[in-house]
């Protein structure tokens, strides 16, 4: 079976843009490669895992190359950038005055302030 890659035009444009950015900063090439993976292999992260990581890595923006799901509670302000968010995840992050960022917005952030979630 032939691999077709992402079918959404927005995702295709984002991948090509991230690959161009990846020439300067390696993190964006890694993000582009992960987004270009088949949907069934993309990452889905629950809020409880991001909350757990935030205890270890403070003052970071967490970068998720898939979808952020709303399972779990958060106790502090978090900045999260992802390809997609579930409605409940976005509501919970915003309720704690956190930032819900798209990957396009995350490119403007310094790479040292980002934490790539695996």
C-alpha cells in the first residue's frame, strides 16, 4: 500500500514550513518528521503527563507533535504548543491562565525555552 502522508492542506504547508525552519534549528526538522508520520503513529498526550513533566522542567513551553487530550488535572499555569487540542484540554489549560499555542506560534519562541514531549 502506498503511503500518502497527511491529507490536510494546512498540515502539508506546516510540514514544508517546518522543514525550511529545520535548516537553521534542528528541533523543527524533528517536529516536521514526526508530523509527517501516519496519523495512527502520531502522539496523543494527556494533560496529566504534561503536568508531571512540568514539575521537572519548569518555565518551559511543552511542544507536542500530535494531539493534547484532556485526561487529568493541572495545578499550575502551563504553556503548551501542539498540532491539535481536544476541547477539554484547551479549556483546562486556559482555566489556569496557561497558553494554548499552535505550532506556527511556537516557531517564534526560542528553542531553548521549548521541551519536546515524546
